[in-house]
């Protein structure tokens, strides 16, 4: 079980309480698809992903980015038991969708960059440490089925 400090809990709650899920989700997923183009193979049904402008303007990327980000609410609400909360998603991504588990980390890195840009000077080293710890626990939970 992961131990969370009061600062970490409060920081995660604060970040997500201010989150514009549509904008941040879209920008994080789009960034991931542009920076790591091999991740596009999981989104063939999304149509035109040929360049950064097409990805940023793709409404399916925007919609799925928001879905992914809203999925993190489950972790925020279950910080003491994220692995159990994400058990079904882990099975879905490993067995049905067959997503490369490293992609969870890539998306988490892109999400960190987008959140840092949104928070600006409020994204201190302590805030980043708490946020990245949270995302590391989520990605470990999503990778659980792969082990």
C-alpha cells in the first residue's frame, strides 16, 4: 500500500479540483500522439493523425483525452486502493486492447507537462513530486495485469 502525506493528498485533490478535463485531457493525449508517434497505432479509428495540426484538431483525440483524464478521478477518489480501483482497466488494456504498458508512462509524462504549463509557477518541485508520485501509482496499477 502506498503511503500518502497530507500534503500529497491535498495537492492531488487541489490539482484535480481545478482541472479543465476537456482541455488538459485533449492536450495531454495530443502531445503524446505527436511526440511518440508509435502510440498512434492504437487509434487507427480516429482518422487523420498525419501531423500535429491534424492531431490537435481531431475531435476524437479531444474526446478520448477527456475520457482518459476523467478516468483519473477514480484514482483521486481511491488513493488508498488505486490498484483495486484500476483492476478492470488493467485487464481491458492488457487483454483486449493490448496496449504497450510503457505508453501509460509516456502519457503520464505528457500529462505532467500540460499540468505544469497550466499551473505555471504554482507547479513547484513539491507539487510536481506529489503529482508524479500519484501518476506513478496509477501507471503501476494499470500495468498490474501485464505481470
